[in-house]
């Protein structure tokens, strides 16, 4: 090994030892890989559904049997229920004299889907929903029995029930619901917090083969696809969503989302938001209380931890005083100074630019000092450096040192912020940044953990 090789090997050995010593004497910096993401700020509310609802009253006295499944849309001429003055129709239906009912694969799939849907949304705190589920399945079965009955009308006419069973349409088109609760004519202006007390809420329901009197309420008809949901809401949130006019709503029951038009009602006991919809009426027509999430913000950009954000002071230089120069052609300023002989000199100084617009540049304050003069290119004008400001940013560690990058925050919560991507002086996806901004200073060399 000659002397040159020995010197090179020795220098490399010293360098490696120095790096190792510096590593063990330094606190490793935890890094974070920047990813695209979204930040949804949501809160759960329980709302009261308001719809165009008309009560259905029976024109006869007798035993009722329903033939349309709850929530199904009917026309004005469809038979929805029958009134049996003798009370023997149920026995005839169960006897099989009106024909055998066989379920198709499609009908069985419908039953199976209902069971799966109910199982996925069941809450033991709301056990009354078990009875609603029972009645829904019963309604589906009765609908199929109805088909057999119509196919055997001659048998019914010739039986001992001939002339004693009245088939009843509802006279209008809409969605059939078999429960009533006294909220049918409620308006947004009548809202109060007592109406949201579910422990005091009562719902009435007439079941198959119940004896009813003439003019008794046997259900209701939802006659309009448009409906709305009323929720009590905080004043600051009310102002926020009222400004947006439309808000994204996630229905807990179905996990589906829809956009509701916002109207705020300022009532005696607080603020209420009315969310109006033009769809999903069929899905919720039998529900009075509906749980939702308001997705107030759903902005997408670069998602970073708030612990990575730092504030840094900079000098603000008018754009007309900035120019490109130096060996690398970067932005900088021409600085006026005096040499040891007291002679006035001019020197181009490269500056790190963190943000700019048509009028101003934010530049690193380590390159200049307050009171120093900078000159306008191709002019005798000059100005003293004095104006400063602050920017929010993060420390980029791609190059092995803390390189401050300015960020524009679009939205934030307690833990994360969403910032603009691909800005001129900012971050891009997959950049490595310092997780804890307080642990470093600008231009610090970084020994980072993966």
C-alpha cells in the first residue's frame, strides 16, 4: 500500500469514526413520511324526520288484514288492507283453501337480506326494534299471501265470507307505513327538546287480525319523496353549515351518505338545523328518529401530524429588489456594505426563499440583518431591511439536514393538518419530515430513525 492509498484509507477511517461518534452523541430524530389523505370532522346527531304524512282511516268496522309490505309504494287503486266483518278470513288464509304459497328464490333472498340488515344494525339498547323487524317480515309474508288470495277470488266469493270482506285502497299514491306517533303534522317551528326524549316517545301500531272500529286510524301514507330531518345543533356549528348551504350527511343505519340542504331555525330553546333531502324517503319512511353523522369537512391534501408544524420568522423583501444571480442562478439580493478601507461595496447574496407572490418574497433571516441596505437591480434605489413576518412550515429531512418548508393549511383537527400539495416552495407526497419540530433548528444535521 503506497502513501497516497494509506492517506485515503486513513481519512476514510477518521470520517467513519467521527460520523459514528456524532451519531451516538446525538439524539436520533423521528421522521414521518408525508402521504395524501383527508380530514373528516364529524359529529353524531339524532334527528326527527318530517314528511308529508296522511293518516289512513278505515271506512268499516271489523278485523283488519294488511296486504302490502310496510315501506312499499302503492298507487291510489292498490288494495292495501281488507276489513273482515266476520273475523274468519284469517282462518281461511291459514287453512290453505285459497291456494298454496311457494316462495321463489328472489323472495327468499329478500327475506335473507332483511335478516342480515337487521342483525348488522341491532342495538340491545333499542330492543323495541325487534318488534318492528317482526312486523316487517310479517308484512313481507302477508304480501305473498295476498297474491294467492287474488288468484283465488272465486274461492273467496263462494266461501261463507262472500260479501263480508271489504278490500280497501288508500286513494292516493305513496309509501305505506303501519305505525303512527302523533308527529305526523309537526312543523320545524314547533320543535323543542322534549320531542327528542325517546324514553317518552310512543308509537301506535295496528296488527293483522286486530278488531278495529269505523274511522279508526290503521296507518299512514307518505305522499312526497321530499323530506327533512331536524337536529338540535350548537351555535358555532349552525353558523358553519348555514354558510355552506349544503352539508354531507352519513346515515348510521345504512352507512350511506347524502347531501342535505341546510336551513337554520332559531327557536326559543336553541338552534335547530333542518336538513332537506330529495332521496332516501323509502329507506327511512317508517323511522321517526334517525341517527346521522354530519361530515362538516372532508378536504383532501397532504396529511401531516400537528407536532411537525413550526413557526419561523422571515424578512419580507419587495419583489422588485429580488433578482437571480450567483453561481447557481438562485434568487438573492444585492447588499450594500463597506470594506475595511471604508469604501462602499455591493455584493450579491443568495437567499433561501420560502414563499413569494407578485409583490413580496419571504426570505431566510439568517442571510440578512435588520438595518442592512439592499439595492434595486438596474437602479440607484435602495431600502433598509426591516419588515418581517412569520410562516408556518415543517422541517424537510430528505437531504440529511433540517430544511424548513412553508405549508398552507387547508384544515386541521387536534392531531393532524391537511396542507396544500405541490406548492412552489412546499412539500410533495413521500417527503420525509421531522415528526417533532421542536427537536431541531434550521440547517441542523439529522440522524433519523425510520
